[in-house]
């Protein structure tokens, strides 16, 4: 009897472990794809793409892929979100924010943007949650926020000491985009809009900018860079960092819950530094590594419930 009970318990635990393992794998894959998107941005800018070119790769392909889903759900109210809210979300979490972010990588190394932007998104999210959503900020999260600020100070010191005015400008750009994304997240919670619905609407609305790009820029410059490099950007920006990462993260949230899945975006800075080192040869400096380690400690504290 005891052996049968033990066997049944093991079978139940095995069934419970499988979805959890799938959630972990999907969450880590999403973080890796986001990191590859950062690395692809840095590589693209170095070989001649402009931020606008990368923006086209980021949203055109996913917009075309998502268009049938939005048409099926209803264009009149944009999947229930509404045109007004959809346009606001597109500015804060879509092509406008992405364009500003891509510009920042023209001034600072990969390690700066990949750490500063998500860190400021976390800090801004905590602040907006407290001020507008009336969420209680625990002592652990408050301490985590202070630790993150300390890590950002370390990275900012490198900009002042080694890069100069351009470095400070680049870092401030990523502060801005991080705060924009924090506003995006706060509106999602305040308006009760799912991340998947928002992503569908943002990518499809971004197709409205395609005629402007074709009229003002054209395709001659990006085609001169080569089909291979354009294919890399289409994969990195339009597939991996876009719909693939979003889908995998959504599966992770479904399998693990919001709180446990929240740890995976915190892995993006470390994975970005690693992929940048391995793929682009951009070895992180001691200050970048110290700032990253400090920020990761802050992320851990900021995500605790107590």
C-alpha cells in the first residue's frame, strides 16, 4: 500500500514538474532572445544600418504576421483596447520607444543600454505603482530600488570618466526609454490590457509607419548592405526579440505565474553582456561588470514580495 502510494505521489510530482520545467525553459529562451535583439541592434548600427532601418525590421515582419489576428478580433476597437489607448501604448512601448533606444546604442557600448534600460523600467514601475496604482512597496523592494540606483551610478561613472559627454547622453537616452516602458507597463495594469493583446495591436499599428519609411528613406541603402545582414536583422529584431520572445514569456507566465516568471527579464542584462562578448567581441569592463552585479542584486530584492 505504501509503495503504491509513493509511486502515485511520484507520478503526480512528475506531472507537476513537467509544466514548471517547460515554463523555465521558455522564460530563459525569451530572455536569451531579448538579449540577442540587443546584440543584433549593436551589430546592425556598427555595419551601417540606421535606427530607422532597424525599426522597420523590428515591426514590419511581426506586424504582417499579427495582422490577420487583429483583423479577426476586430479593427474598429483594436481587439477591445480602443484606438486612443492603442496609440498611447504604441508610443510608450512600441516603435517610438524602440527608435529612441536604438539611437542610444550609437553613443555607448552594449553593456550600458542592456543594463540601464531594464533597470530604469523596474525603478519607474515601482514608482508609478506606488503613486498611481496605490500598490504598497515592501521594504525589500525599496532596498532593491536603492541598490539598482547604486549599480546605475557605477555604470554612469564609467560614462563620465571614459566616454565623455556622448556617453552621458547615451545613458540618459536609456533612462528615458526605461521610464517610457515603465509607463507602458503601468498603463497595461491600470487599463487591464493583456501583454499579448498589446503586442498584437502595437505591431499592427506600426505598419502605418511603413509608407512613411518607404517614401522618406527607401530600400536602396539597406539593400546595399546585403541580403545576409538584412536577414540577420529580420531574424534578431522581427522574430526573436519580437513575437518569439513575447510568446515564450507568455507561456512562462502561464506555467509559473507572474511572480516567478518576473525573474527572467532580470536575466536579460547578464545575457546581453555575455552574447555581446561572444558574438561581437565587446568584452565588458570592470565597471560594467560591477554595475551589472549590483543591479542584479537590486533586481532580486525588488522582485521579492516582502
